[in-house]
C-alpha cells in the first residue's frame, strides 16, 4: 500500500500533487511549539526537503507543548533532535538542521533556498526579518503567533502583501509564553494550521492561502479572519533589523538593556539609555548619523525608535541581542 494513498485519492492532490510535495523545499524557522506539529504533518504528507533552523536547546518547560522531544533530550539542540525524530517518521524526506539563530546576515541565503517559508519562531523580530526577505525574494511566508488560548496564522508575501502591510507596528508591550503562559493544545492547533496552509500552497489549492489571515480563540472556540489582498505596503519610516556586524564606526549606538541584563554593551562605545529617555527627547544623534538601537527582543528598540522619529529624521536600524 502506498503510504500517501489516502491523500492521493483526493482530487485536489493525486499523483501530480504528491510529486509537487516531494519536490518542495520548505524552510522552517524555529523548532518549538508551533514547529513540532507543523513539521510532523509536513513530513507525514511527504514534503521532500525541509530545512529547520533554531539555535535554542530543549528545556523542561518546553515539553508540555513541544511534543517531538523527550525528557532525556533536555539540553540538546532543538533542530537536531527534531531531525532525529522526524527522520524516523518518513525516509522519503530529506531533513537538515541548522543550529544557529536566524538573523539579518543569513536570512537572504536561507530564503533563497526555499520554495516556501514557515515562521514558527513566535518572535516579532524574526517575523519582520523573514517578511522583509520574503517580500524581496517573492517567496510565500506562513507566519503564526500564539499566546495563552489564542493566536493567528496567515499567508504573506509571495505576490501578496507582507506582514508589515497587515501589522505595520508592534504592540505597546511584549508578552511571551514564559510571562503570560500558553496551553500546548492551542499551540498544536495553530501549528497544524501552518502545515495546512503550506501544503495547500504547494499543491495549489484555491482560493490561495496567501493574502488570508485566520484568527483562533480556543478559550471561547471561535474562529475568525479576513483577506488582506489589498493591504498597502508601508513605504516610509521602515524600521529594519540588522546584524551586529553591520554597525558602522560613526553610528549612534544605544543599548537599551540594563547593566544587570547585559553587563557588556553591544559595542564598547554604545550609550546606555531607556525608552523613557527617548520619550523625553533626550538622546539626539548627530546629523547624517545612523541610529542603532539594541535590546533583547527588539520591542524596546522599536518603541524607542518610534519616539526618536518624532524629533529626528535620520536613519534608524534595530538589533536584537540576547548575548554578547
């Protein structure tokens, strides 16, 4: 019996659709709670080439929602353990693990090697970096986010509007799974929906999943969403994330992390300010300088940049930095 017989019998797939799945190249960014179900369904469906990038390691608090991993793998690389588990599910799939973080200096080459990208990192910095790269490359991006009992999944770029067109600004405060909590089955539901969107795009289901956002509230069991085909790309005041090595010698560099968070600033000459200082219009770069704002997740840098844009019209770039 052909292992794909139950899906090939679908008129929308058949032998041609199965070949498209076998030939597909998928980049999955993140190997956590969203990626675990997404990857299992991609591999189960026979997607032929999957690259998984994640720099993080498995921890005990991951296991309630990251169901590819086991207790005896705590401390091991997520991307490598994901490949180990998935390779036992389907020998037809060629799997590659990358144990680095996705960043502005490697995103272009990674996106170039994929037909479609899944943003499973649940990090707005990663989402914007991926969206910018996919928009330029014309590659589709399936991005999702989840917190507590709700979240969303959407199909961006690839000829449709980008994530920035739908979400031009960041939230005023950041909540994470660590600070606000999340139920594993909610993450699993949205991760499975990411896989469905990716598979639908590969086999060419209509209407296209690109240009559509689906919202999920599993506390009240409500599903919603909308199409955003006509969303307009922002063309001014774009705040882009760059790599630390792109900092120039004459740049106005501000590290927004506290000394307890980052005893060593991102550069030896970096200034130390708070977001509140930018709200008071205290830091002012020199004319023609590029302002480089750094924090751990990117949210404080984004907020500081929005304040800076109100009283200074120079170029601003953002950097996320967890360690030096």
